[in-house]
C-alpha cells in the first residue's frame, strides 16, 4: 500500500469519526506534524489527495476542488482566500469577472503567462457561505505543503482574509498592503483581492502599483 493510499484512508477515517462514527478502539491520528510529514513531496500526488478530501463539510457543497494551477517551479505563488462560484462550477482558475481581472494583471502588467505562476486558495472548496477558520484549518497542511513544494521567491496574497490567515499578522491591512514582508523562509506581498477591485474600481490604481513592484522584484532576481 502506497503512502498516498494510506493517507486517503487516514483522512476518510478521520472524517467518519468527526461525524459521529465510533470504533472499538480509538484511532491515534497523531499530531499535525506527523500528518504533514506523510504528505507527498510530489505536486501531482498531493493534488490527488486533496481532490479526494473529506475533512470538512465543504465536501458536501463543492462541485470541484480547486487545488491549484500553474507552474510547480514558479518563482511567484498567488494565494487567494477561496474559490469563486464560477471557479467551483467549472473547476478552473481565472474564470468569471474577478478571474479576468487577475488574468489581466498577470498578462498586461507582469508580462507573464498565467502558467508562469502558481495559483491556489487558502480553502480549496466552495461553500454556500464565506469560509470559516475551521475550513481554512482543514486545508492548512495542504497549503503548507504546496508552498514547500513550489518554494517560491515571492508569495502574493490577494485580500485581507488570505493574508491574515496565512501570516497571522493582525496589522491594519491598509498599512501593510503593497509592502514586502517576511513570512517563514519566504517574502510575502499582500494586495487587494480581485473581488474588492470589482466593487471598488478606485483601488485599481494602487493594485497596479503593487503589480509593478512585483514585476521589479522579478526583474532584479
């Protein structure tokens, strides 16, 4: 039995236990560090596990799992909060109006193809309501492993929720937005989410300058 198969079984047992199933003997699922160490270092194997995840109740409402998309050797990693309804319907990133804004940022400002970067979400599935911390916690080991595998030079978070959950930084978002900040072994730049830019077009100028800063960082390196 491969590690990937064992991991799927472990997650399924954990899910069944969480909804009330009982066993003759308690199952020791270990701590997060042990579970994290059992996750594969191959991006495709990790994707297979995440697409068959039932750790939280979002598995009941999702249409698709939005694991991530793009270059697994990318220098830039984009992290948003959760899939949009359109992304959940189609199972792809960069769809819908917010997806078009993000695609335009990459192509017209960064002068990159969307496959030159790697994009993912804090939460991999779509629910009827905005994601909760519990949902984010269920996906946290997946995200950590994605970051470890991609090993990006720069992480760009889109929106206050994505930045604050990932960094655990309680600073005023307006004050730190657009700045290069340390995050573990990486650099992180928080900027506005595409959905906010749709609702507040006046913020597009600031987002544009954030993209220019990202572009200059990539050119230097």
